[in-house]
C-alpha cells in the first residue's frame, strides 16, 4: 500500500503527508507511535533541515521540532538569521521510537535498518522539494543523507553531498546541546549557531 501511495505521490508531485506516512509498514516503528510526523514548510524551500525522528511532543502533536529540541533550534536559528518558516523541516525517521518506563516514554535512537527504510520517504521529500542545501542535524540525519554516521564531531561545520549531489551541511543535533552540562553548553551552542549562520550564508 505504501508503495502505491509513493507512486501516486511521485506522479502528483506531492510531498508525503501524514496520511500516506501513516500507511507505511516498511519497519515496525509505526506500531508504537501515536502517528507519523510529516515534514513541513514551503514546498519550494531552498533549505531542508533534517533531524533524527519525532520526540514525545512531536509524536503527540504530529509536527516536527515542536518540543524542547525544536524550541532550542528555533531560538538559535533566529540568532543566526535563519527563519524556520522558510525551510522545509523534517526528520530522517518519521515515527517516534521509544521504550516505555512507567508513564514516561524514553527516546531510543533508530537503528540502521529503520533509517534505511525511512530514507525512502526522505528521498521522496527531497525529490519534491528539491532543496539547494540540506542541513543535517546529528548522526542519524548524517547517516541517512551521506550513508556514514562516523566521526560526526570531526565532520560538523563541513559540507558533503548526497549520492545525487545535493550539498549537505553537517551539524550536531539540538538535543545534544540540551544534554550538555551548563559549563559546556554556551560554547557548543555558539558553534551550532555558527553552523546555522553558514547555512544562511551559503544560500546567499
Ligand atoms: N528531535 C528530532 O530529531 N526531531 C524532532 O522533530 C524533534 C526532536
């Protein structure tokens, strides 16, 4: 069914929406999540921002980057002159993966197979939006877009390419900044801001 929907989306040049993503059974993550979280933004955005997967809040609200990591991203992006509303904001994996612990749902990183299966959707989004630049935030996005997640810290701030040649600016995930001790957070946030500023400059 998802393949049929994919073919229809390709023909119709529509970006995958919540309904089509919800029919996806390529990996088991759909079973635990509340809903699939589609990307959002202008379909002709020049910049695509890619995170890891929806978090707890995103899973409940059905929108990407609306929880704590998204709020931090918005704040730093604003300082860097990057207007989120002009970007296509999405995730490498569209369903929330978690382990239940009492009443809480603890985030779990998607594995290689889940990332690979969901790349089918990300590729479809890339085909429709055709961004000039992709900002890959964190190892999962970097793996999905470049095929290799190793050595993120050495690669961050650099520009690589997708298989089909689209530039990918590599940076850390805002959740990583949220986990840092206060003593390290200021410097790390400044580096993140510099990466976002580079994205703005690259787009001219
Ligand atoms: N973290 C992500 O990677 N994406 C979201 O949408 C929210 C948190």
